[in-house]
C-alpha cells in the first residue's frame, strides 16, 4: 500500500544530523567534479552535439539516440518560392502577430503576399506552421532574438527567407490532420457569377463554368447576373477560406460533400 | 507586547509569485493572517470567450506555468464534452503520459522551492537538475520546454518521435533512485524534522470544510484522488496507489508528494508499454473544419453549426499536481466558447491559510507556505 510514514528512527546525535545528508551530497559532488550538469552558456550551447543528451551529462551513462533539440519551436523559416499567399498562417495566429505584406514577384493585379512576423508578440505556439498547407512556413531551432531596437523584432518575409536559407534544422513535427476535411460548398440560387472567388483563389482550384440560362416565364424577371458558377476542385483546395471571405453574396460556405 | 501587521509579499522570497500574506503578530506568534491574491490576474476566462477552442490552449499553458500540460488536459476534457467529440484512445494515453510527467516535474519544482524555503540549497539544485531531464523529454515531442501547446480538441498535436519511449524509460530509471537520495538528504537529518514536524497542521475535517484538496488533503489521512475516485481519460485501466499520510503537517505533505512521484513513475511505465504496442491515430476523425489546425474565417458559420454541431456544456475535473482542478465550458453554438470557468485548487488551499498558520511562529511561515505549493498563476488566472 502507498501508506507513507517516517522511514527511519530518529537519531538524536547532532553529529549525524549533519553528517548523513553531507555524505549524500559529497557523493554527488564527487560525481559532478568530472561530469558537471551545468552548461556554461554562451560559451557552451545546449544544441552542441556534446549535449545532445543531458541525461548522459547528468548520469554518465550512454543514452542512445537523443534528438532533443531538433523539435524545438523557435524562429520561423519561410520559403517564399512555395508560399501561395493563402493567409492561413495569419488567420490561425492567436496573438495576431502575423501580417501579410506584399513581396515582389506577383503580378500587379494579384500581388503576392507573405507573412511578416512580429516576434515581440509571438508566443511560438506553432499554429501557423501547423496551418501552412504547403509546408513553406516552418519553425527552426533558432532562439536568440535579443536586439537593441524594438523594430528589429519584426521579421519581414525576406528576413524569414534568410532564416530558411541558413539551413537550420527545421522542426519536423507535422500536424496530424483530420481525415474527413470539410469542403467549400455553393448555394447556387445566390451566386451572381462575379468571378471574385476564382480570381482570389491562391491555388487556382476554382473554375467558372457556364450554367444554362433558364427560360423566363411570362411575367417573371430573371435575376441580373453572369450565367457562370464556380466549381471547386477539392483535391487542390487547401481550405483557406479566401473565396468565402471575398464572396459578395455569401453564397459559399463550409460543409461536407456527400 | 504590542501587536503589528507585517506584509510578506508581494515581493518576498517566501511568496512564490505575486501575492501578499498579511500577518498580525505579537512578538513571534502569529495571531491572524490575511492572504491577498489578485496581483497576477490576467482575465484568462474572459479572453477565452474571444478565442477559438484551440487557441485557448495557449492560455492554459500560462495559467499554471509549472503544470501547463495538466491544465491543457483539464480544458480539453471539458471542451470535448461540450462539443461532443470523442478522442482516439492513443491520444488519451498520450495525455496521461503528459500529465504524469508534468506531475513529476511540478513536484520536483515544488521540492526545489520548498527545500530552499527551509534553508537547504543543495537539494534545490538536485530538484532543478532532474526536472530539466523531464523538460528535455517534453521538448522532444511537444517542441517547447514550458509553453507546450500540445493538446488539441479531439486529440493531440503529434505522435511521439521514434525512440522516445526508450529515452523516457531511461529518464525514469534515473529518477527513481534520485527520490531515495532526496529522502536521505531531507528525512535523514533531524534538522529537517525539527523544522517541519507538527507544523501547519490542517486536519481532514478542516480540509473538507475549506475545500482544500490534493496532497494537503491526502497528508491529512483522506485517500481522495480523482484519478481513482472518478477516473477520467484512461486512469481506470492503470494500476497505481493513492499516496496518503496521517500526520497532516509539513512532513506529511513532503512524504505524500514523494510517494506520488514514485506512483507516477509506476503509471508512466505502464503507459509507455501501452504506447509501444498500440499505434494509431492521435486526432479524432470527426472534427469540424474550424477545429482542425488550419482554421479560417468561417462564412455563415451559424448555418454549419446548426447542421453539424449542437450546443452543449462540458465539465471536467482532474487531479492536478496541486489538487482538484475543475473546468466548465459552455458551447452556445459558435466557434468560440460562450463561457469558460476554472476552479483552481491552489486558490482554496491558500485561502485556508488562517486555519493552518495561526498559533505558529513567524519563522514557520516559509516552510508551511512552501508545503502548500503555491502557483500564483492559477490562483489569479
């Protein structure tokens, strides 16, 4: 049973009051002379291969494969080339520290936007890199951010790209995704065929297809609209919801495709 | 002698965090105490009403900064009940793994702080050193050392990296003998006993009357542990004992926490064996779009919710390292929780300070309050 009681009888000899704990401490002290548990930062660093395994440092026992450091969530790395400007990182940020800013490379009608991260606000929760459908925003093991100016804490896409190019180990953890993903559905009577969704879709998975113009019955007035409707290719869709937010008639919505 | 009030805190070595203990003394004897909380109030319950269900998890890590994963578990259990989601079994085992490792880490943190309160510096370093190994384990699969953001509504964020279970077993092998070493350092010396025995006595009926839970209650002789009494997650399939002591004093709380850490190691070995042999999904299949990680602004969300997700309320209570924590989540059919309410065990434990401090000496306050294991982050929320 887990009844706990006083383990040892009391010893009233005051020398032993001190001597017994001192013996335990002295044993540890002798061990730590040869294998100190501390790491003298910044002269030694935790990500140094020598400290791959802290237990080895503490106990002196070999420890096998230890990749403690590789999964660390630190500063982000952004691959601008594969970013599709879907906005999901900015949506998923609980601290609202990600702003989508225009970067050169897009055509003037559809500017390319990449995340700019304010590390003064960032809490390193990793929701943005979990949300990234293309895997272009990942987290690296870089953690030193101190700077004399507050404005230096704002990392532009170019600066994040420099982190990407520095080839730091990337956090390999990817989120387990739910299997039955919701799809974006259309409410056809509301659609006016304005092309806004297809124009702003980052993956260009929306095609505007013709719909037959119905015959007007006598006395009935047909709605004034373009006779086209969006068709969404579910396999290409990253579920960013951009089309839903740009739709002027709110005719797109989340649902499950039967 | 003339009586006087003295303030211990809010910036005092005895107070772990920002809170104030006002003490009325006559010479050395404590006549009255008045704990004042609220210096660390951040309005977490109110902020939660403005966030997605998953985004609240980032706040849970900051609620109690030494037991973040326990609070994540608490919130997740309540919100899953409110949203009618059943997590896969492997995710539940992973959560138990988190919670028990967190219990050891939290108790080691308590041990380090407590022994420093009674004037021992050497065990402090041992406690912090061994806690760091558990933080390394956390870092290897959650990605952070303190603010984990690991659990998700409907499961957990990711599975364990390869080789983790062997690594964890080695840490457990290392930790087991360390607890005996701690006992030799503290209980082996009569100085510790002279400092802690028959101090801060809070009998079982007083504990019940004031809502005091956790190791303080168990040290008073009541075998009350939610993991046994009302098993949540997969605790009903695990074999462990509930630690208990009869002395109801500071030494009793020390003994109970040490025994709890040993029992946690016993639970963790079972959990690691199970995880080795039962691969599977770690996130539920039936998740609404806005609960998966890539959530986006939901157009016409009311339409979606009316179809798929009925309203509900969720209540959960877990055995946190400090005591019984409770959460209440109301889902009124939006993408944010309508109301979130937490019950902090430490708030009740500290509020009962008048019961276990009056009559002792001023020099007894640090050991007594140290044995309560105050985490002000969760007291004020």
